[in-house]
C-alpha cells in the first residue's frame, strides 16, 4: 500500500511527464513547420519517450494498488525561433524534471518507501542522459551558429533518431 503523500506525488509526476510530452510535440510541430524535419523527428521521439515515462509511473501506481488520477495538461509554448532556443529550453526543462524526481526520491526515503525509491533509480539515471543529450545538442548548434550547411547536416543527423521502449516497459510486457 502506498502512502497517500507518495501516491499524490507520483500522480503529479504523471502529469509532469505528459506535459513534457506535450512540450516536445509542440517543438516537433514547430520545426516541422520550418521544414526542419530531422529536428522535428528528434522531438517527436522525445514526445514518445515522455509518454513512456508517464506510462511507467502509471504502471507502478497500478502495481501498488493505487489509483491513477489524470489531471488537465497545461498549455505549452508553440514557437521557438531557432533549434538552439529549443534545445536550451529542453535542457532547462529537463533540469526541472530532475529536481521533481529528486523530490519524490527524498519523499520516498523519508516515508521509508524503499520500493518507490528503487523504481525511481531508473529515472535518476534517465535524467542524467536527458540532460546530457540536450547539452550535446546545445554545444553542436552553438558551434554551427548561422552556418546553413552545418544546420542542414545536423538536421539530417537528427532524422536518424528512432524510438525504442524504455527498459521498464520492455520488461513489464
Ligand atoms: Fe521524462 Fe525528459 O524526462
């Protein structure tokens, strides 16, 4: 049985993950509209990953006999002028998500809820990767600057990103 405080925090995180999905879908549509299909693809995969994160949390609530409560998803921005702007916003957002995950981890510890703490370990590692990949793309787009050919090549590179289900979902099936 989950403590109510932990259940509420995980439900809030489900909402935060779905908001993240919405944010990256909006970024994807922004770059699709600009004809940057590779960047649009990168954010579309990011959108899929965030949906998967929400699903992992929902599966966990179900497995502990807790109720999933889906809350309204707030509106997101719709315009980013450059890829660099979007990847900077991505890093800032992921840093916020990391703080949210850390807060739930601290709550689980204080409640002596070791199962929740264990489940969160995957997210702790995932957030390191999320921040790292956003930072790498900030570095690349900063290096390229206004170089049209450079942006074109990087857009092509990002077209290759594909979605694979994260391991907690792969093993749950
Ligand atoms: Fe669900 Fe990008 O963290």
